[in-house]
């Protein structure tokens, strides 16, 4: 995430990246200050995070799609299923574990993403890009308030557990049947 943050920081730097390039080509009225605007900096972090994680998620879905048996698809086509029905009744239900796994991994990465925020915005203007991990680091190591930092780490753990436990419960319940 450090490399992603630095690359996006360079890309969005007004004196170096996209804005400078467009000014060089004559579009001098173009301004793209998302990295410095406290209302938009969190969206910049989200875009960079999605860009960074998209390859991993695509690989997960590719593996899931390759795991679908072609015989099931052919049998459904012989039975007269339309392409929409194939996806709605076969592909998407078979990819359910992939959807849930991707959601869990991305939610976990979003909650604990410290390095991307620091590399991209250093916390953003006025702390507007702070995530729970930034709060935990600030209180634990900079302010030396171990109790507050530990409490925030426990809250992060509970949040991630609140996402993972229902998924595990439903999966284990289905396998027990």
C-alpha cells in the first residue's frame, strides 16, 4: 500500500501529476485538488485503495469462475436457459463464497489501512482522511496513551469479527446439513 499511496500522491500532485499535464496541454483552468481538499480526500483514499485491491479481487473471481463446472452450464443451455438465467441461477450462486470472501478481505483491509493513508495524504488536511488504524497509531505511539490505543485496536478487532463471524456461522451451518 505504500507504493500505491506514493504513486497516487505523485499522480495527483498539482505541480507534477495530472493537473500539471493538463495545464501543459493548454487546459489552464483545470484544477484537481482532491488530495488537498478536506471534503474529497477520503474519496481519493478510497479510489486508490480500490485500484490497489482490484487485481486481487479479480484473481479471486477468475479462480471462482474457472471452478464452475462447464457441464452444468451446458446442461442448463440444453434445458433452454437464457444467458441471464445462467448467470442468475448458476454462476452467481456458485460465486457466493467468492463474493463473501472478497467482501471480508476488503472490509478487513479498509478498517486496518494505515499505510495507504499515511503515504497518500499523511492523514489528510485537518485529519479528514483518518481511519481507525490512524487513530490507534496516533494514540498508542505518538501520544503514548496505551489504553486508548489498545481500546481502539480492540474495537477494530470487534468490527472485523462482526463481519467475519456471521459469515463463518452461515457457512458452517450449511456444511453441517
